[in-house]
């Protein structure tokens, strides 16, 4: 079992060990049919995986909204499934965790009809769709698309599965082999955080001390909310730096 699979499995175990019975009781008290309980539990388990190791009791309003936003832009998720997921979170947060803000959790509005849903499995088209549904800037879309495409090419040529180890290897190679700056490396990181968390729905693990993150071995902290990601993208500088790096990146990736 790989590192990513182990993290996902552990997250599911924590849910079952600590919250499964209180959650079942809460579902019953809220009048949810017993034969539907398993589906509510599935949504909570998906949330646990999405949280990527963060304890569910530390769930914030932004975490809940971010998880539902990810579901809302996932092709194949019907409106009733999104409503059921939101209902599951309200019951978990309000009745199990006792948080007063649980009542404010609702399924997000469907994506605008003028944004075409991607056809097929092209990861870059799915990425662009998710970005557009969040009304991110054209600059952010261009930057994210560039870095995610380079990462996927890197994985294909290195014959490795996309995941935490591959992300770390890719980001370190940008500095070691292509002599990229820390800010350029940060741009790539932010794009990959968004791709894994909001497009794939499976955030990667803590990268720890990453070579090239800073002169003193700065520790990477991945953004946890769409607002945080957008703020970071705006701080990362102009896209011209990326385009200048294009030639050397194509050689190594």
C-alpha cells in the first residue's frame, strides 16, 4: 500500500472508530431512513479523505464549503447527491460536533450554464472547468494549466503515479535541474494543490521540508481554502516568469 492510500485508509478508520455510531444515531433522530444511512456515511468518509489528516472535529466552515464546492464541479455528481452530501455535513457538524454554524451549510449553486462541462477524461479540461466555476482569473487558469500539464508529463516520462512523492520530486527537480527560483516553485505548488484537492478530490500529504523552498529550508504549508489559494496565486508574481522558464522546463519535464 502506497503512502497516499495509507493516509486515505487511516482517515476512513478514524471516522468509523470515533464517529460512526454517534452519526448513525443523529441520522435517526433527524428522520433519515435507515437504508440511506450508508450513503450519508460515505459522504463523511469522502470528507475525511478530502481533509487529508486534519481531524474532523477541527472542521471549519471554509472546509465544509470547500468540500461541497469540489463536489459541485465534479462531472457526474447529480444535484440530489450534492444535497445529500450537504445534509450529511449539517448533521455531522451540528448534531455530532455541536457547532452552531452547521445550519448555514448548503449545497452550492450549480455551475453557470455558459461554462461547458468537459467531455472525456482530459485532466487539463477538467482543471479549467473547475477554475472557471470558481470565477478565478484568466491569469490563474493559465498558470495552473501550465504547471499541471508539466507535472503530468513529468509523471508519464518518469513512469510514476501522480501523488505526494511525485509532487515532491517534481518541485525539487524544478530547482535542482532547471534552476528555478523559490517563487516559481511556489507557483507550481499552488497549481498542484488546487488540482489534487479540487479537481481530483484527493489532496496530497504534507510535503515536509522541500529542497528549494527557501534559503533556510522553509517548510511548505499548502493552502486549505479557495480564498487562500486565490490570495496566494495573486502574491506569486507575474506570469511572465513562467513563460520565460518554459524552454528549460520542457527539457526536464
